[in-house]
């Protein structure tokens, strides 16, 4: 009986000690990710860290000591080549028994998602409209040739599409990540701007000929384009409502009272489906 009581008392004491240890402030060494062996030296050393701190709190603490590593530029992990830790992960729930070490990967210069999207979408608008004005330096002496009604309709559709994208970026989209690598800005803009100018050059060319079925084809395609753009907007609004402001929550999308959202029942990404239909009409 005495032995059993002693064993129970010892077990309870050990569990209590572990709980107490988990609540004590701790010191953390932050090492550079990707470096293996004894050559890994601390990027920073953090002291008196509350175990209830989140990964975001740790990133901010690192930034206070190393100004070049702002939080969005950091990726923290438990192992040098491990998976990135979620920003809302709590320190005391992580396996930090092996020396209380975390590894940080420098993601390089970052830029906001909304900034990238605005640059991506404003560029094509201006690039296309430059060719729509038919500058002499682009088309030569034939630049003054009469412009078809189909060319005007195309310019209206193009402007509606990219103005919609800009306004959605400002007022509709909610991003799960605040930043992306700065290099993506140049890659994405090169693609969007380049193809916009390429398409605009031929659609607005003085030698452009009207469609085979004439006005019937142009105006029916114009109506279809506007309907599909409205469908795309409806899906974006429905997706926006699935993610509360300021969160990264992801819910399963379902059709709403808006008839355009019925496409959720048939395709995985109805916003892209509507966009594909829009460009087919264009």
C-alpha cells in the first residue's frame, strides 16, 4: 500500500513538474535553415520567451534583433529542412525538447499580394489601350484607317474585365497570405503585360477584318461576355463570404441564392470556368 502511494505521488509530482516547466519562460536559439552540422550558428538568440507565444510572436522577436528579417520574410521550422510552422502555432505545443532550437529560412524580399495583383491588372489595361489609340509609331501611315465597331466592342470588353479585376482586388478578394516573393512581381507582370500588348496589337490593327457573321456575331458575343463576367463576379463574392475578414479559414463552397453560383455543383473552380467562357466570347 505504501509502495503504491509512493509511486502515485512520484508520478503526479513528475507530471506537475512537466506542466510547470512548460509554463516557464524559455530561451530559444534561431538557426539558419538548410545548414547541417556544427557549422549552423544562431541567427539570433531569444531569451525569456513565453511558452504561450505563437510563431508570429517569435517572428516579431527575431525582427526586433535582426531588422532585415521582417516577419513576412521568415519561414520557421522545427528541423533544418522541415516543414514551415503555421503562424498561429503555439510554442509550448511544439516539440522543442532537443535544445530548444528553431530554424529560420529567409524567403527573400517580399511584396504584398494586393500590390502584385494591382500591378498585374492595371498593366494589361494600359498596354491594350495604347494599341487601341493606333499610334503612328506602332502602325505607321495606315494608323489613320477607319476603326471597325468590333474593335470598339473589344476595347470595351477588355476594359470592363480588367477594371473589374482591379476593383475586386481592392474590395472583394481576401488573401490567405499577406505577401509573396518580390521576384513574382516581375514574372507575373511580364506575362500579363506582354500578352496584353500582343493581343491588342492584332485586334486593333488597321488590317483587322470583321467577323464572318458580322454584327450578329459581335453583339451576341458581347452579351455572352457580359453575362459570363457577371457570373465570375458572383463566384468571387460567394468565395469572399466563405472567409471572414482577417482570417485564413477555408469553407466548402456551395451554391447560394444567386443563380450564377449553381456552377459550384458541377465544377471545382467555377470562377475560372466563367472566365474561360468570357474569353471564348471575346
